[in-house]
C-alpha cells in the first residue's frame, strides 16, 4: 500500500484546488498505475482464445518484425 501525506492548496474560499505530494510519493503512484496496467493487459490476454506456437516460431516471428 502506498502511504501518502498530501498537502492541499486552497483558494480564498478554502476550497481545495490542488494537491502537493513528495516526488517519491508521485513515483510510487506512477509505479502502481503502471503495474495495474500490466495486470490488466495480462488478464485481457488470458481471457481470449489461447493459441500456442513453438519457441522457434516465436523467435522467428520476432526476428522478422525487427
């Protein structure tokens, strides 16, 4: 779990307008979002039909695309 200690910027009416985080907190949030994106991509890939190919064919296809 990410621990955050946000500081709020408020306007003259004391309404929140922005949030300040430490750079480390920001990096932790970005890392968590990227990890979640990876998990969602993995789940989406696993939910579809599964086609298997040999390692040799996979390597050949990768090499052909580079």
